[in-house]
């Protein structure tokens, strides 16, 4: 029980998944007026029931005017159902559905049937004669009928029917009557016609072979033999029935027959047969008497393609009966069905077929039937016919319109008629656009220097799209871009300049033809050749790295020319040390030259390259030769060290070059420094005083910065090459700190300032500057007066000022790097009485105090008056300056050319005296930095003396520092 249950479950599961339905096709195109069958197979468990639907409505046998019938075959697994059509018409051009259904599933498959019109090929059928007895008369009448199918309804009135008997055309009279019956046309405008011959008062003389024929414009379209024998009341045997006439190779015919019918029981048995075969023109006549047991006889030695008449009659005791007559031609039956292949070929179809079987009845002609394909049967195009008179042809090119779909059918004919056909005989072909067919490459000739001449021929076949108007010829090497050929020599050849790679000897050529419809497909071929292209690079044979002079002969090897002669060599050389210079090119014409003398310059290193040239271009560069000419400027000095000193200074030391140059001895050295990196110029160190010094100190460098240093030697010819480069990083040395005024002591008209020494961070203080000014109530104060304190150890200074006046004071420290931040501004007021000792340093340039201590009223009054006048003048001068220009500070002092410099460039030594516009000091002028550019030229000012006189100027109430020569 468990096994049965499992089996049942398995079948149920299979039924869920395995119900299937299959049709032969999804779309069928059928000929109207013909028979056809649709097949449907369904499988599954339980086995499904199958039915046919037309547009959703179930079909039964006898539907559609008795044109539909159903047949079904079943086995354990599937059901096969067939839908038969007896005569197809337009009503059958619908959607038919095959439905399979069991208790689990229902599945459907549909097929769309389209009905098309077959070509007009007439068929003729002879119906069996009918004999009728008349009750009113003691005679009998016979009715002979022929059925003509596929008649063109529009030409029906042009058809003509004939009856013949014993080679004579039958005319209507009292004995013969003719009747015509025409059926309505189908949707293809084809109809069927019945032609009946009625014979009255039939006698023995009316027995024999009749012929019905259809003619159009005096041309016989079809004819058929209609035998009529059996009706006469006689004891002689009835005529036997000829069953078959088999023609063998056109030379023999085998006739088979059956026993004559026994219409009258009184007739005696057959005792023998008499058979006669005679030709149509009576030049051959064969007669044989045969026994009653024989049912066939073979005639041999017949003529091919000859018409014969076979006469056969039976014999008994009453004598011979009526002849049975049939006509035959020593050919086979109509041609057998045969397969046709059709492929598009331009604006045509290329048709090919095998000669159909004919049983020795040769093909007399072929007809090709074609029309434009349509999807709707209502718009089916009319069939057109092309007749081929050649009987041995097996292929044909059928010209059509371009880019069209066509239905094509090929029919074979012989004397007996044409082969049978159906909807499967119709081939569908989509013609091409009509572009030309591919041309053919005939030859490729190789010339010098990669010149190739390509030859081609157009296709011998026309595409139907018009004549060829142009050709496109292209060439490429492997994966390179295709290059068009523009140098056409003739209409069938073209020249290419080919440049191939060093390793690939293959190249590709393709060609296409062009007409008004477009371009053909490419015809591509691969060709091989020797390597062609620019020459291989030469090899420089020189190997010395240094010359004893400045001229040298360059030598190289001769390069392989790659099937294109070398025309020139070119030498490229350029200076790479001490500085890079542009390239110089020398061209040497000739293929056999392998050396050249070059004239170079002293003290330079050169890079030399050689190229080879031919008509296809330049070679790759040769090996590189680097050579240095003899030195006429000094060789590189030896850079020993670069030591970091105080205040971010660097001391550079070196030793002389190890080698002597060709030129004069070393006369001087120049040390240089620059920031590390690609940006920036080399700056000369100018702190040494004597020629051929071995060290130099660079000052005023930025803190926390990496520098490169080097040194060069000089002689009377010029500078030599720089030494190797050292890298030095400065420390975190900075400007001095901020001093503070800690004491202001007033003694009469004098003020003594005391300040603190700021931190210097290993960069000692060089001097101080003390700034003071008289404070005013309205304008805030006069211009600042600056005094340089050149003693770095000093921390106080006494100032002789105006009595009973308020002054502001400020102190600033200086080191090698520059000035630090100023101290906090402090103010102090002087007393009324001044001593004789307060006249050492007078702050105001125009003030002049009396040196004695006379207290006479007159002198005091005179001094007071002079002082008042001076104050009025100074006040007037300050008002003018206030309107003319803004106030100036220490930072506004400009560094001018020649005589005027920034105070940071001076170091005061001692005070020399007082001039008309201010005090004069003895000072030391610090050396500046000159620049050294990349082209090795000096840029800067001439050096000045170390000891200079410095005077403070108060012109137009502005302060300058001027160097006195």
C-alpha cells in the first residue's frame, strides 16, 4: 500500500510539472484550394484530453462547410490530434488553438494560419463515364465529364473547351450535346469548371477513347483521355482495363491490365488477349496475341519521345471484344518533386536545384513563379512568371527589386506536365541593398623604400544597384589605423607607402567597391614582406671620456637600411656641464660616411648622439657618448666643510683644486649659497678681504632653513666648475629681545636713562638705538630723535634736553639679524635749572646754549627772546611739514643708491663732532651680499671702504643717514 501511495504521489507531482503540448509550427502559410493538416501532440499524467479551437470556439468534424475533420490517436502517455482541411479557403486564415487539459492543468498552443494564392497552374481530371437507359426510348445514353481546376476567373470567357473522338473534334448535333458548369471563384479569383459530353443512342461504334481539352488563344493548356467502352449488349468480352504503362528509359514500355468486368453472366470465359502498339505517324506497328493467363506485356525498341497508341482487347468463344485504347509517350510521368535552394545575391535571388527525377521523360522547360511577400492574404501580390527554355539548367539568377521580400517557386515541366507542389515549395528571399559585390585583389608588387603597388579587379557579377563608381583601398600594419590609398595609378591599381615595425613582417590590405547604393563588403588579404622602415640606429665607436684638446672625430657604424638606402646621417651634440645649453645639429649627406670631425669648446662636457636617415624617416637615436674637453678654467676646488656660526651665519672653507688647468693659475675663489630646492639663485659670499682666501662667512641667514653651499675657482679666463655641494641647516637664532627702561633720573634739564639688557639667544647685541621726542599737548609730540649707542655693554645714557619740558623715551636692541621690539615708551619732565655740564649732547640741532654762567638780566633776557623766536620758527616749520607729508618713523628710512643706506648696515664706533644739520659719527660699514646668476655673471655694487663717516640729516624735518666719502 505504501508503494502504491508513493507511486500515486509521484505521478501527481509529475503531472503538475510535465503537462506539455507541442505543435509542428507556430505559423503556417497554406495554398488556397489545397488539402492540409495541422498536428498537435499533448502528454502528461493523467493523460490530457485534446481539442481544437478556432478563434476561441471549439471545432468539430464537419464545421466550416464540411471542410474540417478531426482525427485522434492515443497511447498511455500522450494524445495526438490532427486537424484536416479538405479544401482551404479564406475562412481558414485564422488563429487555431490546440488545448490539452487534465484535472490538474490546462495548456494551450496556438498557430496562425495564413492562406495565399498558388500560381495559376491548370489541372484536369476525367470523371468516370455514366450510362443511363431511357424509359421512353429503348436506347441508352452516356455522359463523359472533365473537371478543370485553377482557372483564372477573370479570363473565364476567353477559355475554349473541346471534345475529340477518333482524332475528330466533336460538334453539337442530335447525337452529341455539351454542357458547361462553372463554380463561383474563390478569394484567389480561381474557379473550377465541369465540361460534360452527352452521347445519345449509344452503339458499339461510339465505344473508344475520347479526349477533352482546354484552350486559350489557340493554345492548348491541358487535355485528358476519357475511355468509354462498357455498355453494349453483346456476349463478346468487355474491354480489359489497362492498369499501368511503365516507360523504361524511353525505349520500352510495359503495359499491365486487369480482367475485363463480367457485366453479362452469359459471356463465356476469356481465352486470350490481343495487344497492339502503333506509333502516332503509323511508321511502327506491333501486334501480339497473348494467352488468357498473361496480364502484362513489354514492348522494346521504341523511339524516344514518340507518341504511341496501345490497343488491348479480350477474346472468348464469341470472338474479340471492343478495343481498350490509351495513348502514351515514351517519356516518364510528370517530373517528381525536387528541392530548390534560393539565396539573396545583390538585387536578385540565386536559385539552384538538382534535376528532378523524370523516369526518362526529359525536362523540357522550367518556370519560376515569384511575387512580393505580404503578411496579409488580402493583399497577396500577383504571381509573376519567368520561363526558362533550357532543359538542362540547374541554376538561375532571378533579378528582383532591391531590399524586398519575395516568395519564389520553381516548377519543372516535361511533355506530360509539371511536378506537383505545395506550400513547402515556396521559398522566401530577402534581396540585398544592391551594393557592389566584393572586388578581388589580384597582385601586390613591392618597390623600393616601402612603396607597394596594389592591383585589383571588380567582381564579374552585377549587384543590381548600379555600376561601380569608385574603389576604396586601405592598408595597415597589425593593429594600426587603416590608411587610405590616394595615389591611384590606374583604375585597377594604387601605390602605398608602407612603414612596418621592426618585428612584424605582415600587413593587411583591403578593398571595397562603391556604387549609388553604398559600399560593398571589404575584401581583406594578408601580405608578408621584409622589414621596411627607417634604418636601424648607428653605433658610436668612440669610448674616451676626456680629451686632451677640444676637437674630436666622431666615428660610428653603418646602419642596416631595411630595403631603403640611407641618404644622410645627423650628429646632435650639446653642452651638459657646467650648464646645459641647446642642441646643435650637423647633417652629413651620403650613405657611406661613418666619421666626422667636430670643433668643440674648452672646459665643457658634451653629449653626442648620431641618427641615420632614409626616405622613410629617421632612425632611433644611437648610443650616447659623453666626453669632456680639456680644461682651460680651473678645476673644482675641494669643499671641506660648512660650519654653522653664531647669529645663523655659516663659515665655508675649502682647498685649491687638485689638478692644474690649461689656462692661467687660480686668481680668486667665489663661495655661493642658496636655499635647498629647485627654486632660487645662488648668492655670492663677499665677507673675505683677500684674494685666494680659503674661507668665507655668510651672515644674515634665515632661521630654521636648509641651505646648499659650494665654491668655484677663477683664473684670467673665467670661472671653473663648482665643487660638490654641502647642505647646512641654520638654527633657531632670532632678533634680540625687548629691553625695558628701568630708571629715568632728572638732573635739571638733563635726563639719564637706564635700561635692561634683553636676551640675545647666542646672537650678541651689537648696539642700541634710543629714540626720544618732546611731548606737546596739542599735537602729541615732535618727531622722534634717534641716537645710536654703539657700545653693546652700555645700559644707560644721559641726555641734555630743554628745561621744563616733557619727553618720551624708547630703547631698541640690535644684533646681526636686525632690530628687536622697542621697549615700552616712558615719559619724563626736566627741571627749570640746568648746569654747565649739561651741554655735551644737544638734541635739537638749532639750539645753542651760553657756556658761561653770567646772570645778568640783559643776557638772560636776550637768551629768552632768542629762545622764543626759535620756538616760533620750529612750530612754523612743523606746521608746514604736517600739511605737506605724513609723519615718518625709523621704518620709513629708505635705502638709497650711492650715499644713503639703512642704519642696519652701519656700526657706530665714536662720535666725531656736530655739523650744521646733526652729529657726525665714525662707523663701520658692513659688507652686503652680491648675486651670482645661473649664467655665471656678477651682479651688484662696487665695494665700499670699511670705515665711513655717518651724519644724521634733518632736511625739511626728515631724517636720513648719509655716508661721507
